[in-house]
């Protein structure tokens, strides 16, 4: 996966901002990232003209609505391979979710995301990190280290077999 912060703007011509305007500004052009598909686009903050750091611009008006987004993407080739494997099982793909973001959805309460929280999803060979602040994802990354490296380090450090090291780790 790959992530970045993007900014987008749309002309609203001094009309009252509604849900349609917000959907319009959040509809990103996927062609801007060749070989990547956008999985998630999280609004960090909105701006209307010179007014910055607006959490929800609905009902407000101005000339230009802008948004700062945290975008998470995945390689098209990886997603295609995953979809092929799933289709071979006679299943359909409804959509894709980053694994650490999915873990966050299943473990966090809304107030935790508002206050600020970091979720670490330690897998066998990688660790996912997802940070929230003010209810939005502000950081998302994967490290190429996971539980198997911890087990190996314990086994080497204590000169014990891997199965014993795994029991000590858990």
C-alpha cells in the first residue's frame, strides 16, 4: 500500500454547501496515480475561501470549497491477483479495505478516534500502523517486521527452540 495527503478544490459559487458538493469534492480522479487504485480517502479538514480547519462544511457558503485528504492506495497488480484468487473460489469482490484500517474499525470506539489513537496490527511478517486524530485517519503504514521476527529474536536471545519462543511471546 501507499498513502499520501492530497488537496482538492471545487467552485461552489456562493451557494449553500450540501451533501452533493461534499461527494463531488471527495470523488478523486484515480488516473492521477498510475498502477494504483484508491482504497480510502479520508477528509482531514475542509476550507471555505480563507476559513480553514472546518470539520463539516454542510450549511455554509462561499466561493471555493477545499478539502485536505489522507489517501490510501494499493497496487493494481496486487488487487488484480487477489481478485483472481477470490473469483476462482466462485466469490465476488464487493470492495477492498486496508487490513490495519479494518482492524481499527473492529476495535475502536468513535471517541477514541476523536481523541487520537494508534492501532498496531502485528501479523506474522508485517506490522500495520493506523493513526487517528479528530475522527480521521492521519497516518497509515506497514513495517516489514512481524511476530515471526519477534519469535526468532526470542529464540536466538534465549537459545531456545522456536516453539518455546513462540509460547514465551504469546
